[in-house]
């Protein structure tokens, strides 16, 4: 892991070809190897939450594509159009986790 204060690297974040990762920590840019996630084991709860998030995204996208449903959701949730998707995800989780 290398730390860079080079002005050319200032503000650079992301990865290159899944080999090198640039991260920002305070005023420094850290360059490191791309993390190997191949041996990662998800717990049953993590798997369940991933499935719920997938369902939430599908539900929100379906509402966003239909203009009538989108307008009804904006009124129901009382949010501006640019925050509707996030509000729909939040509403989905609130309803599912309430059960």
C-alpha cells in the first residue's frame, strides 16, 4: 500500500482494471491492490438482506417506470422527484421488516 501526496493524484478514487485501487483517507490518496473477494462467505442474514435489496430495487424500478404509480408515490411519500427512488427503497424495507 502506497500513500501519495502527488498533486496529479489529488482527488483520484476508484480502480483500474480490477488490479489497483485508489482510496482517499483525509488529504492522502492510498494506492493498494484490488481486494480478493473470492473466499468471502456471506452469513444467512447477509444473503437474506441481499435478496430483499434485489426485490426492493425491482419494485422501485417498476414504480418509477409507470408515470401514474410514480406520481402517486410522490404524493404518498411527499418527496421531490429526485429523492423518490430512495424513498421507495426505504418504504419497501419498512413494510417488509415490519412483518
